[in-house]
C-alpha cells in the first residue's frame, strides 16, 4: 500500500484513527512519507504524520436538528472530498465512525473502484437497523470493536473482523488514582466527581449547565467534594460561561476546569457524571461508577425514540445487557436527579465494588492487539 485516505469525526474518532495508523505504519513503513495519509483528521492523526485537508472538529455534530442546521456545509465538505479522492485515487479509504458522513462517501468511492473500510460498525444492533443495507453497498470490510458485531454482519453477507476496542489497550486495567490526583493537584483523600458534558458543541449546550447545577447541589450537600470538568478542544469558553451562569462571579475553589485530560480526570475521580457516548466506555474501562445523561433538541429525541431497538443508550449498559449504571435522559436529566444518582454511588461501596468487577471482565473481553489486527484485515482487501 502506498497511499490511504481517512475521515475521522470528533475526538473519539481521532483517537481510534490514530491507533489504527500505528498498525498501518508498522506494516507499511512507507506510509510515514508526507502526503501518503490524507483526508479529515484531528490531533492524534496529525501526530502520526497525517495531512488533514479539513479538521475533524468540522464534523462534530449530533442529532437530526443539529445536522439539518449544518447540512449544506457538511455535504459541501463531503462533495469536495469525494472529488479530490476520485482524482487522487488512494489505495484504500478508511472511514472512522461518523457513519452518516462516511457511508455515502464510501459508497461513491467503492463504485469508482476504490477499496473501502469502515472502522467501528454502525450501531445497527441498537437503532436504525435499515443501515445494514447501506453498509453492504458501501464497504469492502468492517473493522468491529465489539465481538458480537462480526456474526451480525456476516448474516447480511458483510465481511468483518473483530479487532477489539483500542481503548482497552490504552487504558490500564488498574488505574493509578493517587498519581492522577497528584498530577491534577487534587487532595489524595477527598471525594472527587468528574463532570463530562461531552465533546460536541451541541452536547455542551444541552448538558453543561444541567451538570454544573447538579454539581452545585452536590457541593452544598457535601462541601468536601471536589469537581473536575475536562473541557474538550474548543469547548472551554462555553463551559466557563455555564459556570458563570450557575455560580455567578464568585470563585469556586473546589471546581476545576481542565484543558482536555479526560483520562486523567476519570483516573482521579470516585464517580463521574457523564454524557452518553464513547466517554462512558472509557469510564467503564477506568472502572468508575457513573451516571449517564443525555439531552438533545426535542424533535431529535422524538425521532430517535422511534428508531431505538434496546432499552439502553449507554455503552456500558449495552455491553453488559443490563442497567448496571443509571441513565437519565431528556426531561429526566434534571439537576436534582443527576445529583442524587451521583451521590448514591458514594454511599454504597459494595455496589461500586460489584460494578468494578463487572467492568474488569468487560475490559478483558475488549483487549486485543487492535493496530495489528486492523492492518491485517486491511491487507486482505488490497490488490496483490
């Protein structure tokens, strides 16, 4: 292989893509040459020598209403990218997550004879099962991060490989809480709550103030609590505005906004109040109890309810096939309920211990040599 093109949307896709590039570059060292890896990517990909024609944050949008507002912009980027890739004809195109953007792009490229791979199976097992037909038409191979997905795709004649979840190798089986607290300047023995309102602008808009009002309630009930709020790239200003709306101009000595450092925050905390998404799986791999919440535009929520196939939305619950952690969605995600559910974990060490045992078993199941397995699967579809 001489050249590849990739598209990764938002922070989680950038992380996954960066790890995949490790395997690609180990198998094909020439890929490190400038201009051999191109498309849409973020900091993790750039660190591996990827050339980003657009930054991945341009694709960071969620929900039907939010997508509609930026529809022309997103379609414009995709059309320009497709035309450029059809001219340059990479050996393979790899779409990392972002199925609403990538599957249509992959279909056009595949029809033109370019090999296509999709990394992270769209969650057809959770909602929108009709997308399986688009997957079959769009991709030559799917790299699956959950073991049950390969058999599901094979039932529809779609080639797939289970490569494990890359985060299971990045996150240690036994996180060092003491070191993380020291690095963040937190007291070694104080109870710590990590507040993660999401990485997308729409998530911060809908969740940051709710989460911070819940933190205010918890802080009044238990003044010894410390709160850490990792701000995703480009989201610090919005979170600081939410802090001012909730707390006013007064200083909050026990509330610390971090620039990124979500993994440090999850290592350091006792419990996390967290937006539904990949971060909830990260919290599970850090063996942290959590309260999952989500809120979107009411119309988006209404449409999504009609397409939902399972009773859970949080990845830890989906993978454990049970409500092992609470989920509070839409109107249920009220500050008082969020605060009560979060504090409940601090009062029940036996419940926390049982959850950590379950999460450790999940960690072992997801731990594979993802970069190598992914590169091997990609090699299978390339011309001899």
